[in-house]
C-alpha cells in the first residue's frame, strides 16, 4: 500500500496529473493509459530502471482494478514542459535511443570524469560518430576533385575528408562517401575506381562560392562545373581536366581504393604533376607565399573558416630548452 501511494506521488509531481477514477467492473481492468505513458516518459528521460519497474507494477495494479484508470487532461506539450521542469539532474542521463533506437542509456555511453566526458564512440550510430569527429577535427583542407567518365563526361565535387600523407612518392588521401539517401557510389568514387585518375584542387577564398555550387546534387545531365562558372583546361598527365581558377592543382593516379564500410571508401593517390598559380610560389624557398595564398578550411555543418591569422613557433633544441630552465 505504501508503494502504491509513493507511485501516485511520483506521477503527480512529474506530470501534474489528475486522473479520474473508474467506477467498477471491467472498466477497472483497462490499462491506465495516462499513468503508463507518464511512467514510460519519465523512465526514458531519466534512464532509471527503478522507475521502469514501478511503471510495470502500476500497470499490473491497474489491470487488477486496484489503480484508477483514465487519461490525463494535460496536452502532450504541457506534459513535456512539466517533465523538463521536474527532471533536474536526470536530464543528463536521457536516452540517446530517442533517435538511435538503442536500448542502452547515455549513462553507459558517456561516462562523467571530473569535467570531461569519456564517449564510447563505436556504440553510437554512424551519423552521431560523424558529428563528433567532423566538429572536433577542424579546420580541414578542402579538395575540389575533378574526374572523367565516358558516359557522363567531366565531374567536380568537394571533399573535406582530405589530406597529405607523405612524400617520395607524394601521396594524398580522400574520404569518399556514397550518395546520401540513395543507393550507389558518387560519380567521383566510381570514376576514380574505373579510370584510376583524378585532379585535386585546393580551395581559396575566391573559389569558395564555386566550390559550394559543385556540392549541389544536380541531375546527371547537368554539369556542376558549368553551373559554377568554372573553366577547365587539359591536364598534363591524366585525362581528367583541371580547373583554371584553382590556386593549386594536383594531378593524381590511384594507388588504392580502400572500402572501410558499405558507404565509405578511402582513395589513396600519387601526385604525378603539380600546378601552382603564378606568383604564389617563392622560388628561393619552395614555399607558398602565405600573404597571397588564402585557402579556406571546413569546420562542420555549414561553417567554414579563413586562414589569414598566422603565428610562428620555433621548436628549441634540447640544449636551448635546458638553458631556458631556471
């Protein structure tokens, strides 16, 4: 009896419920829909196994005619508002299964350690993993890649999962993904797989808007290069053409295409020719002039960044470091 009274108090506190009592007979045996929903919502919000047990007990009592059945008079929006006000610290333990369909709670996936979080990232769905990775590994250089196929002709698409991996031979890598929401490879992935050749262009501030247009998912009979107002010129070694407006271009030949899951491939390419806009390269040092070369970087979502703010740090020798110490 004490347990029943306690359960009633919890429902009244969290939901502000007022239930109408059933009279008698079979009516008492109907499941208390309002109470069940209240306990289910509270359990999901707090991740509490104890409250889930109480919910089941309450439903059992309702089925035996010992608990009042009926619906709450509050709307769904009002119940949610009351829950937000009542849940307090339990809000940090809400289920990520609300979207992912997982049975495990956030308590098991994210462990509080002082002021930091430890995340079991492999237990999260792919979309959540991507959000965490893409919003922390920033800024990333952007590769505007041109490829060619006999069926569809020239193609251009931007990728921010891209970087330099080494020299002798010079190697670049691209993270390639399938078409979102559609079956089949992207044109870039398919063309690299089939032809083994492509051109990687780096994106500066002047090329940013055209790069963004190339990200539009146009029909196969529409050229994103034309829509973006870009100019193509023949490459020196590979068949795909290069973009004249790009400050830097790397003609590449495929070394390998690694499939890491059903929707993601990594292209490893060897640079066979490099093109640099006139005036960007310092012939004395073989470095690019940072005052003239203004590449942009990808952050996450719709965010990009400029790279004009530079600072210098010199790594001291061991002797210099020791000499600095008091």
